């Protein structure tokens, strides 16, 4: 996920990750009632009063503060979603007995996204063909995804 897509500059735009857009759609489709309850609770606990005060006394500082709040909210959603996905992938890797193989990887040569994507693909394939060798399949997937990091000193 792109963690650099949020900025506290009130004139800047921010981009929502593909994963975050999916989360928002999923929440709307599957948890609309829970969202309604959260919003109703917020209104009952003073949100409505705060909105009324803000609309009467809106100024540049308040608008900038609201921009920061929106950015902070999406950063929270993004980091929470990223953590949940990582935990989910880790659980699937554990179920498919992939953790011992992952522990042998040289993490200086691999980034987390490459490993995560390889584990996700491998677990999907193992669900389709449980007789497949998990270690071998994970290594194949990792090699497909791996983009070697070239030291810039070597290029000169």
C-alpha cells in the first residue's frame, strides 16, 4: 500500500490506495448498519452540536484542521487495513505451513510486498491443489515476483 499518498498540506491532494477504495466499498456493502450505528452514536455524543458551531464560525484555521482530520482518518484506515491484511496473510501462511520457509528468506533482498504477494498467490494455489509442495510453490512464486535490488555503486 502506498503510505506516501497522504499530505498535511491543506492545498495538496491525496490519493487513496486501491485497497482502501475496496475497503470503503466493502464497508458500504456489508457493514452499512454498523456504520449507521457509529454515526448515530457520534451525533448523540455531540457531533451535531460541533457541526452547528463549525458552520457558523467557519474560518481558514478550522478548514485546515478539518483537512488534517480527513488525512489522519484515511491514514488510520490505511494503516489498520495494511496491518489486518498482513495478519491475515500470516495466518494463511501458518495454516499452509509456509512460515518455516519464509523464515529462511534473506529480508535484505526482499521487500514485504513481494513476500506478501507471493504468500497470497501460493496459498490460493495450495487451496486449489492441496497436494502441491508448499515450499517449492512459494519459492517459485517468489522468483516470479522478485525484482533484484541493484546497488547503484555497481552501476558506476
